[in-house]
C-alpha cells in the first residue's frame, strides 16, 4: 500500500510502498491502544518508523548514520540504581 507521510525531519511529503493492507493501516491509525510493533510485527523497524514519523530509512541514515549492529559490552556494565523513592536528590 502506498502511504504518504510528512517527515518530522525534513517536513517533506514522503511516500513509501508498505506491504500492508488498507484495512490493517486503517485499524492501526484508528486504534490508539495498539503500538506499531504490535500492529505490524512483520515490518522492519525502519518501515514502522516511517508509519509513526514519516521519516524514510534514507533520511534516518543521513541524520543519525547507519545502525550499529555490533554489540557494545559497555552497555552490559550499567548498574541498576533502584526505585525512584530510594534515590537521594540534592
């Protein structure tokens, strides 16, 4: 299905051919209780992003760069602080 959306980055109208039916898209845009991930689990993340923001995969890459698919061991070393009521604020 051809879907046209205005990009939040460039403010240009973008159109992509998304492999979903008109009924699936209609049900998604008229149901605020469902996430794009739940509505379209078969779509790639870039196509789901387009449905939300109108940002095309090429626009995303030009602004944020290519997605890094390597694992970053540093993220595994983040300590959990605890519930907010246990944090001391100064």
